[in-house]
C-alpha cells in the first residue's frame, strides 16, 4: 500500500518532492518507494528528464486504476468509522427514477434499517460492477445484465404530455393531430413513440423532434411549450397534478421495458443489499 500511495502521489503532483509534502514523508523515502514498485513490476513507471519525472504510457493507465482503488479503500475506511455497527450499500440509480420515485421512499427503508447507509451514484447506461465498485444498480430495460441477479420493480407505462398553452395552439384530438408537431425523444428510449402509438391503436409515426439524454430537461422543455414530451407515468402524474402539463389521448400505455434492481452474483448475500432487496420487494408488492 505504501508503494502504491507513493506512486499515486508522484503521478498526481509530478515530482517526488511535492509527493513527499503530500504524504508527509521525506523525498528520499518517496523515491525509494517508487523505485521499489518499479522493481516489483519489472518495468519503469517514470522517465527521469532534467530532474523531472515523466510518467510512461503504462504508468498513466496503471495510475488510473490505482487511483480508483485507493479512493474506494479510503471511502470504505471512512464508512467503517462513520457506521461501525452497520454497513453501506453503494447503489447506482437512474437520475429521474432516483429523484422522483426512490428518494421519497428511502426514509421508510432507513427507519427499518438505521444501521445501513445508502450511497447513491447516477448512471444512465449499463456499466461494469467490478470496475465501478458498486453493489447494485437500478436500471431500465430487461433482466439481461450479465452474471447478475434481478428483481423487477415495475413495468414502465408512458404518457404523452404537453403544456396547456401548447395545446391551445395545437389541439390534439386524435393521433393524426400530432403530425408536424415537435415530439421529444429520449436517447435510451428510441422506440418509445412507436410503443405509444401502438397503445393508442394507431400505426407508429416516424415523426422526429428534439433529442434528450435525461427526462428532467425534457420535462422543462415541454412546460416551456416547445413540444410534446413522452414520459413515464410516474413522472407525468406529478406535472399533470400541478397543472404544468396535460395528458394527450389515452394515458399510461405500456412502454418498452421495466425497471429492475440488479446486483452482481458475487454480492447476492451481502447483508445491506439483502435488506434493501427485501424492502424494495415489499415496497412494490
């Protein structure tokens, strides 16, 4: 660990002198630690140029992984100090789902499991559990995460919405009335509008419009009267209740996937994850 910490500090600061200050060691000690690591790896990590240390390409790639590993160790150590009797669940969430659906319910989990700390990180697309150091994820799609367990939370249902002023200018009484209107699309739901048209009993439309990577800016654009948003019903309902958006035609039609809790097989028995999984199953049951 001391060799890796010295290497990381030199890589970050650019010199053994600055690294020594960072680690509160002598410059000679840091230099010896780095040379010892190079000896163990069997290759140089830095080139010495006019009293400067220039990292090799191998060192840059190696340092990226080492920095993440050291950060994970540091966070884990802090969690043990802060919560010695419990445990920590590091959970990846989808931004809108985490904000609108999960966060309002987490108080009930914390009341039932006061010793468990949940750390949340947003992820829009699938990732490697091993690389990210996360215990579980909530994702949208199917139960196809490799080497992982899955718990279905619920199937997504979708509602098309627009601002009241927008509909005053562009009344929508049938699906044909959407022709020529700006239909908003989400990057991760390329077939969502086709599913919505099928849910209305109509042929899918090839209409194009603004493309978003998250629901939050799409909702704001719809409220501003820029076009029609296609939203998961759990997001649409709050905006409809507040009068900011109005549903178009038949609401809550089947979408293109489901929300899942997924976890790596190796973490299935981890106590904080097991507690969260049981609570979530009861919450949606």
